[in-house]
């Protein structure tokens, strides 16, 4: 998996300069994306994560639920103050609780914890 955390607003600059991932996630506009680098062994892990983070019923993620996660597929969460969305291979769906899901991912998931540690969270 390749994980990327991207700032979506110039207003994040002071938060990034201070190294405050927590503030950027809470107050800023950003996107967290996960790209599959292989098709091996990932579908079960990702399907489990969909249930763990309450995303298993989203229609946009039906291919992931069915185990069709392949190399190059990208799952992304976009958060701007007051709104959010989930994206998978060009399809999008509103995700009102995107901030809470991303926070839980960074706090409770091994890959999320490594991402947070890598950027100084």
C-alpha cells in the first residue's frame, strides 16, 4: 500500500510548518489516499477495514467488498471543513463523517499509525 496525505489548501501551510498533523486533520482541508501496489493478500485486509471503519455498506466500495482490489486501485478520503467524500477509482460518494473515520484510521490502524509517525503526528 502507498499512503499519501495531501494538503488541499494554502491555509494548511502554518500547520504544516509547525509539524502539526493533528491540527491539519482537525481544521484543514486534506486528502488521505491509499493505493494498492499489489493484488496479493490485500483484499481480505481491506474488506476487514471497511467493516472496522463502518464503510462496508457504501456502494462506491462494492468492488473492494467483493475482493476486487487490484494493483493501482486508489481509495481516498477527502475532508474539507464541514464536508467529506470517499473516492474509489473515479467514483465518489459523500461521507459526512470522513473526519472521524480518518482520525480512527490514524489512531487504530497499523498503516495509519506509521503514516502519522512518518509526518511527525
